[in-house]
C-alpha cells in the first residue's frame, strides 16, 4: 500500500499515474483507483487537469501534484541550539534542512565534541578516528558527508587529528630472531598503527612479543592455498608461530578458519586477547551493520577459542546483523596498552 511518507519522499512535486502505480506495487486497477481517490479527497494528491486523462474506466488523470504538508522546524531548531559551540548555529538555524540532511552524523560529532573532545589531542589513523566518532570506520574516506559538514562549518578536517595510511609494504620485521611470532593483521589501518607504534616507540609487546607484522590484505592471504607456507619458507626458522587478528564478522572469521585449513603444519593461532578487548570496547558503540554481500558461515572452530560467555556475545552480535571492525582498537588505545605492558 502507498503510505504518505513514501509519497512525500518522492523527489518531484508532480507524479504521473504510471509512477504512482510503481510506488503502490502490484494491485488491481480498481483498487488502485480507490487509493488515488482517497488521497485526492484528503488533499494529499491534486489532479493536474492540463495533463489529461488516461482513457481507462474508472478514469484517472495522467498526472497528479503531491501536496506536501508545511514543514514545522520548531523541534529541529531546538536540536540545533543543543549542538556543540563549534558548530555554526546561526547558519543551521537559517537553513534547518541542512541539519536534517545529515542529522545523524552531526549529532554524533556534536556529542563527541561535548563529551570526548580531549581524545582529539591523541593522533590516530583516519579509519580509527572515523569509527571512534561515527561508529563507521570508513565514513571519512568513502563518503562526502563528513567533508560536507566540515565545509559548511568552515572547518578543516585536520581538526580531527588523524594520519593517513598509505599502501603499506606486505610485512614489517621488528627483530630478526630465528623463530618468530608473527601477527597477521586483516586491515591496513590496524597494521599501519601497530607498525607506527613499533617504529616510533620501540614497543612490540601486545600480550606477547611479535617479531613480524604481516598485512593480510583482507582475503588476499587465502586466495592461494599455499601462500602462507611459501612465505614461511622464506622466513627461516623451524618454529615460527602465527597469530591472526581481523574484523569480528563472518568474513574475518572465515579468513582465519580457511587460513588454518589451507596451512596444515603451520602453527596458526588467534589473538584471542585482542578480540576480547574488542568485545569490551564495543559496549560503548552502536555497532555498524554487516557489510553487504557477506555470507553466513560455520564459525564453530573460531568460537572454540573463547570462553562461553564471549562466544555467546559474538553469536548475538552476528545474529543481529552487526559486526566489530578491528579499527575499534585504535592507535591511541593500542599505544597505551603496549606502553603499560612493557617489561
């Protein structure tokens, strides 16, 4: 059935009979006529008589004018008054539709500035900052929304104090011990943040010492079944140990499980402590929806690595269609943890 909200959200003022039928969906013509007649009687639709009639019985006009209700911005103006002082209140008050357009993103940024502005003193990667403020790890880079908000308020994105993460080398070797502990990291931002901490602060202890950070490049690390074995043969040492860390979603879990399956004979583990930390941090966020195109997979082998309480928490997050990106553990958090655990 055609709702008023659906009708009022139509992009144009005028709408043809055929376009109305598309909005309504499958319906008998006589019933469709009743729907249109009702909206005409309620002064929601008005026939454009100059456009003529459709020639059918019962008759309809070829075109109608949508009569949208007058907008009342009273509540919106009150919300604008509550924005952080850095926002251009007078500009939004004159053009409240610009606030409405990006309300969610504006409100989240305003709340962050009110409650956690001090966190901007500590630099972190662009995706980490993005998730910290908006709960979406790529909204700064992959959307024009944030740049539009900043431009409207005459701000520079440097206000967010983040660093870009250029395409990295595949690996970063911290030390050349014969037998190495190697962390495989799914995403570039987390790889870059850990590498930056190690380079600048000479820290490598994150629940255990790591000699190598290996950038898995998402699913690339499992596109060839022998890829990790080939890499291992180049490292030298007979007892290299691998620890995987990625997004807490079906794809990230599947990468780990496939990695183990493809590389029998290699010692491949999970950074359980980091996933547990992600679960703790996630309680402060409204988690993003699972990325489109991900397939549900059997995650039992992954869940066996966790205590039952955490395994149940993971099941609940995924069953609700949500996920936790590893960028939730941002540069600032990782650095503090590594500094605190230095022996």
